[in-house]
C-alpha cells in the first residue's frame, strides 16, 4: 500500500462502499417475505459490520503504515487484500446478475421470480465467494508438476534425455516463515531426480530478512549437475524506501549471498559451461530485463560473450517479455526459462487450454512456447504475492525433458 496515495486508497474505499450499497439494496429486496425480522436484522448487522470494519482497517493501515514492522506489515496487507477480493468480487457479480435479471423483466415482485431470483442470488454471490475461499485456503499451496518434452537437434547426445526442474517466484516473505509448507515442494522436486534445477528470480518480496531460517529448507534441493538462479525484479529492493543507498546495497548483497549458502550459482549477466564426455552446453543467466516501468539490468550481449560458439544454450531470464524483445530470432539460444507473471494467480487450466486475464498484458504468460527451433517456458510461480490465493492457477514445479535428435 505504500506505493498508493491516500487519495487512491480513499477512492478504493468509496468503490467498496458503492458496491456494498448496491448489493445491500438487492439483498434487502430479495429477502423480503423470506426471512424473519430477527434473521434479517442479524444479516444486516453482519453485512454492514464487515463493510465498515474493512474500510476502516484499510484507512488505518494506510495512515499507520510507516509505524508497522515490515514483517507484520506484509501479513496485514495480504490479509486485507484477501478479505477485499473475497468480498468485492462476489458482490460485483451479484449486483450485475441481479440487475440483468431485473431489467430483463424478471421483476422481483412476480411470483415466479420469488423462487428464481433467490436461487440465482445464492449462485451468483456465494459461489464466487466460496471459490475465492478455496483459492486462499486450499489451492495456494497445492503444488502442481507441469511436464513438458522438447526435442532438440543441437543438444549433444551425451546430454540426451536431459532432466530439468524449473521453479520461479518463490516470494519467501509471503510464506511467513512456514518452512514445512515449502519442504513439501522440495520433496516433490527431489523425487524427480533432476540433472539441473533452475530458479528464475523473485526470491523475496523486498527484504533480505525474509530469508531468515530458509537456508536449511532450500539447501535440501538436489540436482545431479548443478543448481542455477537469476534475480527477479523484486530482488533488487526497488519497491521499498531506504534510509540510505548503503542500506539498499547491503540488503541486495545479503540476498545474493543467500544463493551461496544454499548451493545455487547466481548468474549476473554470466554464463557457465557444462561438459559431459567432451561435449558442452551453456547455462546463461541475465539480470532482470523487462519493459518499463520494470528495470533493464540485463545485458544479453555480455552474457553471450564467452559461449557464442556453443550450439545448445539455456537462458534464465525472469521476465518473459525479454524473449520477444531480445532473444527469439535474434540469438541462437535454444531454451529460455522465465517466470514473473504468476499466471496472475487466477485463470483456467483445462488440459491443453489455458486462459488468464494476464494474457492481455503478457503475450507469453504460462507454459511452453515455440518459434522454429527456439523455446520459451514461462513458469506460473511457486509462491505468491499480494492476493493470498490461487484461483485455477496452482503453484508450479516445471519438469522438462530434453531429447537429443539427429
């Protein structure tokens, strides 16, 4: 909430109040003659107690934001975010559906409508509410393994059937030091017996203190040939205010040092060459590169400098827009791994069909994409940020097998 002015917060509160007034108007009309006076009074009290409490909490949080400890601040903000979404979205749907019914001549006073409208009201209001609750309390940590297979002509035969695990966007601060939850994901990853584990950034939300206690959990990740990582936009501390440049730098250095403690090689516009039976492949990692307002710390030319003559290359780049802007058709990088989008933590995944509102911002927002002999995989994220839930977009562990073909 720090990035929003008090006027923006007040506008949000007015929007919440406006929707709640409309929702209450229709609710009041529907339950007339159905509930007893006592039940109606109780329902009205609960309705407005929640609304006033939510709006008051949002305003108080904004006013007192600078006085709250960062650890508690993250928990409070995400909790209020979840409450706002779980209240606001169902009520908008409820108001829209009931308004359409009313203005298409399903008039509330008609005898038939006295049966139809309450039933539809329950479905239009309560169903989205329970779906959101499911996303918060059930789906948020239901880790899902997504399997993909790639056939590549330039992969040396000594690397045939290469097994890769790709994870992204941990946002460890959002786990609120619940280590056992992430240990379940670590066990799933290790069970896949990968040759490489690649992490494509956003280790934290903002601060190095979020990493406290995570060394033991993260160091358990095991890969036959190595573990590599790059930084995401949240790892630079750009979204926080710092008392001095030195404070920001110290935070940044602590985040980078954490990778050494857990056995990951952090690639900062760098490359690493892997040799098996006299044949080489290259692992590349750029710093974060995104379209403004995201920073462009990455330098692909510097990253490629020492490995241009190696045919098969895997690039780790946090933001998938980088693939479109600087990689595909402009380099000979075979596979790029990205994250960043989270799949918006909301969408639809049905077999080979997927959809999320984030598609209107990012052309490549989840899954495997191919342009001739070049591939991009966008991971949906293992953690979460902001809204403490996932709706149809479960946290992802990507498992890719790469086959060498002649």
